[in-house]
C-alpha cells in the first residue's frame, strides 16, 4: 500500500465554515487568461515562512495546514486550478502580485453570513507604487531575507 504524501497548504480562516485556500493567480490579466495555482509545501517550516512573507506584504494571515497531496490535486482538477509542489528548503522568493482579487470567495461568504466584522483592503487594480523610500524597502527586504 502506498503511503499518502502529506503536504502543507496555506488556509485563511482555517477550520471554520468560512475557510479559504491561498492561490497564486498567474497569466495575462489583459487577455483574461488567468489561472489559479495552489502551492503545496513539503515542509511546514517553509509554508510558515511563506505565510509570514505574505503577511509582511499586507495579506491576511494564512495558516499552514497539513493535507494529503492527492486530495489537493483532485480539488485542483475539479476547480480548474493548477498546483505545484514546493520541495523542502526551496528558496522561494515572494514578489508582490501585479494585482489582488477584489473580493475573495471566503470574504464574500463572511459578509453574507455577517460573521466577520473586518474586511481586508484589496483591489483589482495594479498595485500602486509604495510610499516607502528605496532605503526603507531595502531594509524590509533584508529583514525578510533573514527569515529564510
């Protein structure tokens, strides 16, 4: 019997009725050919580092959750998503996305159910230039690199 491969994915509102999975949207926004990809981390530590880097970029705080890799692959196939396994100790560099989704599925559900008081500011427009100086950005970059 083959032992199932356990991986870690990033979840928002983990283990609640309003949970959502972190995806990366790739493709060409202008042509409308966008696709979502779920990252499956072999290492919980790597997933945690990635979650911290997302948080540092003002994303909502995701939680690494263990799950069977085959289960995620089946979910991706049914939802039309792509997936990628991130090997342990991979130096995964996170760059800010060109655009964020205006409203996530899990945020919409929360608003409908009126169970979440705070919403997170995200927009569909390209991110504006940061109001930080180059030296401040370099300092933040060094701190993030120190997490790796």
